[in-house]
C-alpha cells in the first residue's frame, strides 16, 4: 500500500522523489504527491492517479534540495487531490506524509477544530500535520515526538520543516521505513526497493524509533526520548533490478523467472548426500525438531494458499499435526497455543499487517514463530528474528506468482528437514530431495513450450459469466490460487472448491457452458476427481483439465487439456499452478486489464 520517499542532499529533490515513487508504484495507490522546501515555506504538488500525472504537473525547475513524496491508497476520505499526501499545517511551513491509520483521529481532529484549526482534507493524516505544528517550538524532533505521544494506531511518517532546510524527521510504528546513506546525501523510503538504485547501505527503523535525517546521515532516538542505534545492513544485488527487460509486463517476466527463483530458494538447502535439508535460519537442532507437537502456517491471500501446501507436507512427510489459517482470522480468535507448537508466518513483502499481528499474538502466548518472507529486513523478518528467506528477488506485479512457488518450495524444504529427523530414512529423504531439486528445470521446460491449450482456455473463461476451480488435497490450494489470480487480474467472478464439495451445494450453479477448471495430478485423489468431472460435465459444464503429462484418460474427459510434467503429490503444486498463472495473465490481457496494477489492490497490505 502507500509509499513514502524522502531525500536530503545537494541535488534537486523533485526528480529523485519522482524516481523513488515510480519504484514504489507496484505497492498499489490512487494518488501521489511531493513536497519540497522552498525558502520559508513548503511547496506541495499532488495529483489523483498515477505518478505520471504527478510528474506532468511538477514544474521543471521545482526548487528544493530536501523533500518528501508519497503514493496514497485511500483509507480515510475519497480519492481526491485534497486528500492526497503530503499534507501541510495551517502555515504551510510544515509538510508530512504518512503510511498507516490513526485510530483516534476523530477525537484529535475535534480538539484541534475547537482550537480554531481549519482542516482541508478528510484524512486522518492531516491531524498529524497540525499536531506537529502545535508542538513545534524550534526543535523538529521534539515536536514530532510530542505529537506522536497523543496518537493511537500505526504510522510511518516523514516530516519536513521550512525552518530546518536539510532535515527530515521520520518515525515508525507498525509501518516500515528504511534510511539509506549515499555520498553526501541521505534517502528515506518505506521499501528498500526504492533505494537500491542509489545506495546499498541501509538501516531499518524499528517500532517507536524517530530519526533525524540530514545529508551526512541520521541520528536515532526512541519515542520516550532515549538514544538508540541500529545496525547498518547491505541490500542484496538483486534488489537493484526493477526493469521489465523485453517483457510487456512485470507479471509475465516474474512468471518466466520461476526456474531461477526456485533454484535460488533451494540452493544450498537440500542436501542429497544425507537425504535431508539444511535451514540455518531456523536455528533448530534435532532435539528441538523432535519436540514439535503441532505446526501452524499463517498467511493472507497467496501466502495462505502456499501455507496450505506447507501444512499438508508437514503432516504427510514429517507426520506432525499441522494446519494453515488465514492470519487475519487467527489473530482475533484467541487461539490455543501450546509450548511445543511451532508457527510459520508467510508473507512476500514481510509487511502484511494482519500476518504481523498474528506473529505478535503467537509471541504473546509463548509460541515459537518463524518468518517465511522475501524481503530482507522486513517487519515480519525482524519481529520473528528467525526464519527462511525465499530469495525470489523483486516481485513488482501486484499479483504474486514467483513468490508463491518459492514459498511452497521453502515450506517443502522445512518439511523435509523435519521429516528427516522424525520419520524419513536417508533413502526416502534423498529421493524426495532429488525430485525437489529437479523441479526448477521442469518448470523452465514447460514455460518454454507453453501449450496452445492455454489460449484455448483463455477464450473459454473470458466468455463465461462465472468460473469454477476444483481440486483435492494440495490441488485444492492450487485451485484457490488459480481463482484468486483470475479475480485479481481479469476481474472475472470465480470460486474455488474442494472437488468433492461440488455435490454438496455449488453444483446448483452449473449450467450449460459454465467453465470449470480442474486440477488433476496423477495422485491418490485422481480417480475421485475424475468422477467430479463427470458430474459437472453431465450438467453441461465445459471443463479445462490441468493434468499430469501422459494421463490419457484425464486428457480425453477434458474439453481443453493442459498437461504439465509429472511430479509426486506434494511437489505437484509447483507445476500445476503454472498454467493457472498464465491463464489469469492472458485473460487479463485479452480483456484489456491493467495487468501489473489491478484496480483497488495493493502489493503490500500494511493496514488491517
């Protein structure tokens, strides 16, 4: 969701702010703005729509060597220029950009209005600008601190003061901020991706940190006024690449990158010679693994679907009772957590607010929780302290593709590691590990020879009024993911069900020519799923079957047959999901959708 950038240095700020905002466009937004220091006031330019609209409105010679920028995903107030960030105080000498939600904004707003403050927007954020102005008495950090002590909620903020050229004050609580050091210049962003082109030396703010930033670097303190220091970290090389190359869309590029992203995720972790796996980030010895009584996998959206596969692997391979749950539900149902329970928090961005809340709930109840994230230094990675990086590299398209397969692969590696300690002998472990290591090559070969039947399926689903996705076992997780992608990218109404559930109600929705996508790998549930295909075809449905290569019976019962390479049950999602990703991409393309930035969605969901 919303993005923040900031710059202090010798260069003109506006062009650098615009470049940073462009790098954050993938997060999802509906308006954008920048504020720079111009003498004794702040100059603010804001526009509804994409950053290109903002760029067209900014004067070519917009002054100021200090500035902040913002992309807004609306929470309080409609999508209007008045509600766009940054917001100024009444004197236009202080400007502030904010990510997050101020929960007590209505009370604070009423108090400020009683004091004569006239508000110019409907946002919760403008309250902060006026509070900072109210407390400003010459010390910008003190003003921000006093304002934030009155605030309840989440925030990542950047504030500039006309009286302090060359200074940005930043603070965070539940919404990420990272500061980067260049040569005689300092950068601020809500996402390290915005900084990678300018610096690799970064420091991540922690909750209740306040930073005073100038061109020489930063000084950190806590909200209570105490001093603090943070470790400077180095961004990985892969985070500097955000281009599409020769691809028309980031989503297609990221689908095609899955052989490489999967290989990175597996490299050095699967150990065929011992039949096991190595995950140093978990820091668990065999005695720790043997003591696990239950595994929970928590995530939202695509990450939840990956968690379903991971939980199935934990039970099937390691014989540990396991479950996957949507993080937003888990965190509020007062879950029972045993002392020997273990949890994985799965999130591509590592900033998903509901998953971060679930992490804290597990920790409050004394449970062990490990992150499965893509972004080094992200909030979930830091909150968990231990975990697994999936090493997908930047994922720019809002709809997640390569992160899903990497998350599944990481959870399979964890399951193999646990299973080798608890249940598997070296021969069985080596067999599973060898097959897992062969998956990236199989994915690459299939993507290079994408069958024409994918386009046949596109023609069918784009003409349908409603699409069903069906699967059993881990293929139900793939069905959920396929339906989510088609909804996200093509805006087509669709629903995913366990195949056996069709006759318990949903089959009433089937009529002549209803498209039904069925995932049928050659596993123990194959014959049962083929029976469901017969049931829906008897009601007139048109069936698209994703099946194992060589399964001639599955191909014959299909109206459209999409074969994928054979794989054992737990590995099959890494292959059966590929045609569903392409089905969503090509359907969205056929319908003229905004592929990389679908409406109303954000890449990093940092509010509840």
